[in-house]
C-alpha cells in the first residue's frame, strides 16, 4: 500500500496501536471540590442541624434554677383575689391608669385609633419642647368634636406618667406623634 501524504490520511490514522491497560484499584479522593457541592445540595439539613445544636447549647447554658427559667412563670400559691397580677420573671408590675389628655391639634387626634402607640410632646411658650410620655397606648378617642382648644384622647399610662401629663397639660400645648 502506498504511503499517503499527511493531509490526505483519514483522521486517527496516526494513532498508536492499542495496548492492554493494567488493572489498578480505584482512587478515592476525600473532600475536595465535591464536598462543597454536597454541602450546598443538603443546605436545609445543614441549617436545621446547626439550629438544633445552637438550641441545645442555649438550653445547656441557661439558668440552673427551675423557677427562674425563661418562659416559665414561677409557681406560687393562689392569690387571694383573682384580679391581682402575678409578677413574671421578677419584674414589678406597674399600675396603669387611664389619663384623658387634650391635644392642641384636633385634626391629629382624628387620625388616632384605640390600640395605637403615641408619644406625647409638650411645647412651652418659651419654645422648650420635651417628651412627656413615650409609648402610651390610646384606649379611647371620644367623639366630642374638635374645638379651637383641641381634642380629647384617653391614654393608658403608668400613674407617674399620668401626673406628668396632667401637669404638662396645664402649662404647655400638647401634641402626639404616632409610633
């Protein structure tokens, strides 16, 4: 058979002849780039396991006294009256009272609804401004009509804050800001 020039030979004709490959054990690579793929494939399981370990660590590091454990109120003997509040987690209960407050801008009061949280701000004639009550809950907005002296709103506040509101209402103009 005549030798063809290199450009006219069929592809693969200059490949060496086949030979037998020796048998060897498979190679197992641990870790590497496949570990990252496996971690991203099972991301939900990894997050759930991490949360479980964190929760167990927080429980183990929590308070040792069973009565002071968070989320469980201390067990006490039944109170004489059912309406008396039971302190939880050692906090003192603050007596809240209903304080009627006249806000100088009646249109602002029309925006309020029971359950809203407001800050009450007092402005003196000299221009001095101060917050009298922060985070007071609106319990009622009486429909008495807005007058030129403002409108009435009833707030639920601690007793000491009610006294400050009454004093500020006598000497200053009161306004509210919604939270």
